[in-house]
C-alpha cells in the first residue's frame, strides 16, 4: 500500500478509504477506551491524529510509543470530530520503525532556542524549526523561479579563490599543507607544494566573478555559500552563510532599484502565498506582528532616498531629542542598523532604498556620480533587519576603475581578469547582493541568525 | 526607450516598430553600400543582424566596431531577407559602450578548448560556452523544480565541517592560523587558537547532514559545492564541484530506483524542451549524436541489473573475446567506467541501474541485504559517463550501523550526531548523489569537466 503524506491526508475527504501514513510521534495520549497519537512526517506543521483502540493492540507495545518514536500506520480515513482538521486515521495496523528512548533531547515542549542549538540535528524535528526550514526552502524556490522567469542564468562562481573580492574581508585559508610542518623551515610557507600552488581562501563574495558572467550571458545570479572569518559572536553574524548576487548588463540605477523592489516583494509574497500554515504558527509563537509586517512590505511602495537626505533626517531627529546608541556623526559616516531601522520603522514606516552613498565608505567597483564624491549605490533597508540588500551600478570605465584601485592602495595586476571586462567591450551594468539568512530572519520573525540555517558556523563552533 | 533582449527581438514580427538592442559584436562585415553587424547579448545563441548604412555614420567610428565591442543600437525592426531568422534591425542610432582592442583573446574562431580554458573569464562570450552555461542554468532549474513539485525541501548542509562523510576522502583544511608559525612550536598544531577551535575541512558530501534533514522534514535535497583534494589531473575530476543529494524518509529500494530514473529523465527532457537552440548548436559542433542520445535516454526504460548479473555479463564478454583495458577480476571487484559503459553502450544499449553491490566496496552507511555480503545500492550507469548517480537504502538499525563503523576501524563517537537519527525514532530511508557536472557533461556532449563549470579548480589551478 502506497504511503500518503500527512499534508495530503489532512485535506483528503475520501472518508472510509484505506490509508497508510508514516511519521514521528509528537504526542501520545492514552486512556482505557482510546489512544490518540499525533503524527507528523515533516510535510506540514500540522499533525494527523491517529485513533487507536487499545484493546486491539499489545499493551506494552502501545506504551512504548513515546514522543519521537517513528511508526507506520494503516487504517481508515475518517472525518475528524475535532476542530482544525478535516480527517483523522482510525488505526488498524501499527508497526514501530524506531522507538525513542527517554533521554530524547527534544522530548519536552517549550525548550529555549539556545538549548535547541546544542541539538541542531534534532531541533529539525520540532514545530518551529520545521516551519523555519520549510520557509527557507520556499524562499530558495522563489528566488530561482523569479530569476529564471526574468531571463537570468544561475551562475556558479568559485568557492575556493586566490582573490579577495572586497579587498578587505577576513578570509579562511584553504590548504592541503601539513600545518604541523609549515612553519618549521622558516617564515616562507611552501605554497609551491600546496594543492593549488599558491595561497587560496574561501570566497567572501561571488560578485566579481558574477560580473564576468553578466558581461557574457547578459544577466546572471549566484546563489551559494560565502564565508567571513570575522570573530563576531552576535545574533546577526555567521562564518558561513548563503548569498544571492544578481549582476545585469545594461542596467542603470533606476532599473536596479526597480529590480531590487520587485524581487524582494516577489519573495515575501511567495511566502505569504505558499507558507500559510508555517507563517500562522510563527505569527502565533514567535512574533505576533509577523504576517502584518510581511503584508505591509508587499503592499507599500519603497521610499527612495539619497544618503544625504537620510543623514539630514537623522540629524533632525537628534535635534528633536531622539537618542541613538551610535552617534550621528554627519555626512560621510557609515550608518548602523539602528539608524537604518529608525528611518524604516519610525520615520517612513516602510522599506527604504537608500542611494548615492559617499564613495569612501563603499567598495572600489561602484560607479561614481559626476560629483566625484558619491556613488550609485542602492541599498534596501528593511524593518527589523536594516540593510537587507546592498546594490550598486558598477564602474564600467577601465581608466576610472584602475584609478580607484590604485587610490585605495590595491594592486591592479591582482584584478587583471576583472579589468578585462572593462578592457574588452565594456558595458554599463549593475547588481546587488542579498544575504539569504537575513531574508529568512525577516520572513520567519526569528531573532537569531543561528536559528535560520540548519548547522550554523560561528567562532569556536563547527559541529556536524 | 526600453531595451529588447535579442532572444525576444529575433521572434518579434512587429515589423516597422522602433527597437533598442544592446550587445557584443560577434562579427562586422563592411562594404561600400552596407555594414552587417552580428550582435549577441547572451540571451540566446543566435545573433541579431544589425544593418547599417555607412553613409549615415562616421567612417572611423564604424571601423572601430570590431569583434567583442559592446554597442547600443536603436533602429527599425524589419523582416529579415536571410534564412534562419525572422527579423533584423535597420540601424538609426549607434552608440559605442566599449571598444575591443586587437589583442582580444577570443577574437579568432575555432580556438581549442585548451586555449580557451586559459581565458575562462572571456570564453563565456563564445557560442560554445554560452550554450553550455545556459544549459547548466536550465539543469539547475529543472532540479529545483522537480524536487519542489515532489515535496522535497532544499536543505543547506554545511561546507566547513569537522567530520568526514565517507571516512576516506582527501580533504582541504580550512584554517585562520598563520601557516608561517604553526609548525615552529613543535608538532602540536594550536587548534585551540584556530577559528573553530578544532581542525576543520571542506565537506566531501552533504549526505550525512542531509539524512538529519530527511529524518525530520521527510524528504530533502542538497544542491551545493563539495570538495575533493585529490591530485587527479583528468578530464573527469574537479577539486570543487556541485552535488545534488536527495534523502527520503520511508523510501525503499524499488521506490529509490523509480525516483532516480524519473528524476534524471525529467532533467534530460527539460533540456530537450527548453534548450533547443543551444542543443542544436552543440549537436552540430561538438557531438553529432548528442540529441539522439538524449532522446533515447528519455524514451527507454532503464535496465535494472544486480551487480552479480553484471559481473557475469562482463566475464562472458571476456570469454567471447572482448578486450578491456582494466581486467575483469570477478565478483568483489570495483567496476571501472569502461566496464559500466560496456554494459550500457554495447550490451544493453540503454541506461542501467545496477544494484546489490558487495558491501566491501561501498560506504559504511548502506543497508546490507539478508545475505550479509551485498548491500542495497542502486547506481545509475549512463552512456558516455558511466556512473552518473550513486544511491542506496541507508542502514536504519543503530546496532548494525555501529557494528559496521567499528568493523571498518572508524570511531563511533565521531558519528554520534549521525547515530542519533537511528537512536531516536529511526526510520527506513534512502537517497542518492548526482555529480552536477557529470550531468552537464552528458547533456552538453562536452568532453572535459573543466569546460562545464565556469571557473574550474584543479591541481595547481585556482584562477579568478
């Protein structure tokens, strides 16, 4: 007999028919007359109720079916008497696949996220993390579908690299050298004997290689892991995280802002349309304003605001008595997430696309405006998150780009392949980067970035 | 005026209307009466013909538009007189975005793939690599769509890991220690000072972590980069490659074979349906039997054959005079790609799912048959490729799994989190792994795996 997934069984109204469901026990209530087993197979946050007549089964066997056990049930699909579900299963045959000993770490309800982080391999079986990772899946699907439907090509940039995209990131080194031996023969590391014959690291961004794709295929996006060896133990930082980086030939600043807004609204709308049950659960358990926040982002036009206007608003807020933890130092300063959230949550009460930042606080590849001091950046600022997208038009002039690289004390020869896109048939182009986990934080309402990736990598922690 | 992508312009029959196309010059033929510019923007393998009246433009400017230059064209869409395209553009305005100097490495036609590999950042602009990477994109989309439609969740397993999935892979070490200093203070590497506080490496497979997902969410798939620090300089090996690894709770061997066959046929059919122009080009230029091979894979039922039957066929072939490069050593031997291809290409003339391999030549986590010497493996063997999918039912018994780990001289405590899936509510489950680049090799007809990933990582080579 073919198994029916619980997500399908719950909406099936073909009452009286035989059905086979399999899954893990979420709870088991016994009485003399009847046993109720709430069964979940990961296909939905909802459990199906399995109704067992205890007189038909061995008492010890029934007693052994505790929370976390895995069972196989054959029975009759019947109309549910309870609220909130159409159907339940009247059990006829019951097979135990795997019992669950009493030391099962996920047995109790209401355990803290901090506790559950220690059992990242088992927290996946809880309601909250099931919801989070089904939503994470849906966001990945929305991203691929959006770009595919808009003629972008998925482009796999390398993870191991000999270059440093931002010229500044703290990187993990990748090596096959024996660390017990490398330093012995003097300060010179024998890279000629390393796997790649030179020093290599894990990428901090696929953008530069993505531009190589965009200036050939027209429009590409990356979607893959990136790495930062920053010693930051905060709820916002991971050493290994996933990035989405579209790059588009022939795109200007206006079109880039349109793309950013349309894209992220599409993702949020997808969640609202496709993750109803999971969002409802998170709205109830994690953040009572979650669904309302998501809906408002989809509905509102994003504010488009220059950095200079933003600074003026923040300065006025200070004059009007608003206290910021990080001081507003005036034009030229880097905004913190606190400042970004003030603009979004308190001042405008909707998302903001901030543009035309000072060049000095942004990366070398961004296109400068005619004023010589601002650049065509287009960052999207979101409620609860702050910067969720960082974008810009890219500098397409070979000479200007080489000049900027030199001004910053970087070495143009290290970027020869990147500069070749400007040397041979250069084109205006633009792109942005979105941290996938920040999107998931926003869409799920979770507070800690370690709770929206299955197995977080952070300082001193690389379990599993 | 809004730009029209060339893929759309070529099928547009709205003749007489104004149109704006942008792209890179593939060729420029001049005569006194008329200039023809073949323009490509990466959206399709086909070029649009831009017809220029040289008397309307500056002669020097026109002369400077050489192969590889990037231009912006406004003109009238007119019906094409030539064969093979509906439309062309009668040029009215012409703007040069970027010229292309005479030393452009992709200027000549018919350059070898080996030569182009040295310019991986520019080969993307050629017909062949445009076709390959559009198809690669389409295969990624097909994979996500297939799994999403079938209720699998995309599950991101970690790249940096302290475990070794197969217990045998050669791994890249990941570190923030200063290699010039590590060996100086003696043989002890100070891992307490390393970023993660212990020795970490790049993953060779996401399967074990994937099983953690499957035994919670029911059905998951990974699709991400994996790494092997093997010193193999062959057309089949990469140090960094992409893998797809679905894992499914409650799946048995028969269902696993059905999934493998259905999945890979779906991908190949997707290419035939969605990549017609690119496949036609590759069929003409790379492999004249390409489309026919793809079509036959989609049409034929795969042969399902035990390893033991396979060995018998190979032994008979030897008795009948067939010469293999690698000898047939009888039951217990590992098959080479040559043997797999003989079964597929010469004996059965269709794909084979080979099952029930000797346990000794397969990984520790595979479920043993009752005979105690074979296991429930289900590898898919393909023409031209050999093994394209490696799958198996997973051992769900805690005791048997611990026994197998010990027998192989591995340390059960290193796998405690993996063993927990068998300790707490264990369930029968199965899964497979597909090397993404092997699929792309098959679907494109390309011969060298370095030509189906944008920036290949191989021994002594990590450019870009």
